[in-house]
């Protein structure tokens, strides 16, 4: 199985790109869970909430992987973002999160660039310069775990074409 993570800062088109790529490859994708979880809270999120999100992400990965078999599985974000979230907001990350990242086989991260405009909504917290800082942090984390990644930029179909070219460079042709 090939595992492809689409990640990046807020409001960079991750969900749309993930859906398009999964459709083009005729496969499944794991939707982002953190956003739905936080939207349903009637209070600020806590360390325990982020841990619950991480546990759910790992469970989703197991469920979807069994459905895909030997094909391609796309992820709309993944534990790298959750780890950075733990580190930035709480100054610590549970070791089991890092352990899972370290032992996971992700074939490629497609990191969405910040060239799309940031659009505010009730869940988003990191516009402006913070997006640039997060982009760097995500890439640094991905590199620190030894994963391959490519930055995806452009608008609309150009962004999709750039992602498809990146996948092709890594042997995942349509």
C-alpha cells in the first residue's frame, strides 16, 4: 500500500486536494478529524482533547488501510500536524504519538504551500505570518522523521497538476 499525506497550514486547500487526488486515483481518503472534533466542543480544547484526536487518527488509519489493501490511501492531514499542535500549544507531546510517527510508513507528504489566501472561520487560529512559521515547522518535522515531501503550490487545477507531478516523480502515476 502507498500512503500519501496531504498536509500544510490552515486554509491551504488540503481537503479539496485530498478529495481530488483520491477521486483521480479511484481510492479512499481519510478525512481530517481534528476540525470536526473541535467544532463540536462548547469549550476551548485541552491537552486531553488533542490526545483523543491523535488516538482517533491512528484508529482511522488502521480502518482505512484494511479497506484499501495494496492500493493508495490518501490522508487529509496526519499526526505530524497533531505533534506540532501538541508542541506549540502545550510544550510537550505524548511519546506514543512520536512513536507512531516514527514507526509509520508514509510514502510521501504533499505539503500545501501558503500561496492560497487565508480564510477566517471559527476553528482557524493561525493566519498571517503564523502560517509561514507552521509551514516551516511541518517541513522540519517531516524531515526530522526521515519522510519524503514535496511542496505543492498553485491555484485550482494548477495546484492539482503540481500534486500529480509530485506523485508521478515518486512512481505513482495515474
